[in-house]
């Protein structure tokens, strides 16, 4: 990877040195801190809160089964000596089977939540990318770079940072759509 970057850098240097004519067109560039967008965009927060509530709701039946299993296991330990080894063996096998089934259900729930979470995250990121693309066109940018977790900019002057502007417009747009949804819901309730 380092060799590829070094080779690319050398190639660009050679091309820059060989360039005989100068291009007088200046590009309008900026960058956005993608970590800050994810952290402060209200729609991300709202969707994350909704997802947590949904996760809890989906997990409640399993939690109830686990509590019932724990109570049965505790009861088994208390009654094992009194009811004899044959009873203990049968109940022990039954409890093991239930424990395995609960493990399977738990893994399935975790997998389902991970898949739904990934789809939600991908959808939100796609929306933000589209918004940034439209924002860039509207404001006349030639390039908008991203910094943050997956940094594509190693250095930039702070004057090129448009994160706050984009975040404000994203949140304003989201708030407006939220208000429109609330108004539409209230109108439907009146009918």
C-alpha cells in the first residue's frame, strides 16, 4: 500500500514537472468532517434512538424466556437431591436443550438486528452523500473531500472546512421534513 502511494506521488511529481502550460483555472474545494456529521446530524440520532427501542422490543420475549429458564435452573438445583438421580438426569437434559435453543434464538436476534442496523446505516449514509453532492453543485464546488474515520484528506486549511454549514442545512432540512410529517399526521387524525 505504501509503495503504491509512493509510486503515485512520484508519478504526479513527474507529470507536474513536465507540464509546460499553466492552468489558470482555480478549483473551489472544501472538506467535511464525516465523523462530526454522523455524530451531530439529528436524523442519525433519531434513527439510532428508534433502532434502540426496536431492539429492546424485539429482545423482550427472549429476555422473558431467559428469566424463566434461570428460575427453572435454580429450582432444578434445589430439587435435584430431593427428587432423585433419575429425575435430575431427565430435567438436566431438558434444561440443556432449552439452554441451547435460547442460544440459537439469541444469535438469530443478534444477526437480525445487525443486518437491520447495517441497512439503516447504509441508507442514511447514502442520503447524506446525495445531500452533499447536491450541496456541492448548488454552491459551485469542484471538490468536497471527507475527513474523519475514513480520512481522504491528510491536510487542509481550516477555511476549507464546510462541515458546520452542511450539518446546519442537513438538520434544517430534516427538521422541515419532520414538521411536514407531523402536520400530515395531525391532518389524517382529524379525518
